[in-house]
C-alpha cells in the first residue's frame, strides 16, 4: 500500500462527514486487505494531514452530541488505536473531518 493511497482515502472520507478514528483505521485495513497493518504509516499519515490542516481532529461532546475541535496528540492516537484493536470503541475517541 502506498502512503498516497491512504492519504487520498482519508481525505475522501473526511470530505464527506466526521469519521471516527476506528472507521478510518478499518478503512485502512480494508485498503491493505490485512487485519494486521502498519500503525506507523497510519499514524504518520494522520499526523501529516493534521499538520497540513487538511483534516481536523474533533471530540464529540457527550452532553449535546456536537463535534468540537480537539488538540491533536500523537500519544493519544496511539492509545486510541490500542483500544480499537481491543474492540473498545466509544464515541469519546478522536473524530476527523475536513471542516
């Protein structure tokens, strides 16, 4: 899998709506055709897209169900990917969009 393919896929999804980090990760797995994928490539790609302001990280407010921009923290992302792999998915994980 090429990094450009992953970037293109993330940008296309984030242009449509807000996507949870788990959905972006599952899409990445689908693109590779493997469940065991390189997290480093995924993390680096999201990190670069956020730094370039092509996508924005969000959190979902549990009280009003609205999306609020969140600071990007690569350690948080790594931790959240561990949760995704353990099937511990909640709406409190990162969301991403291009808005």
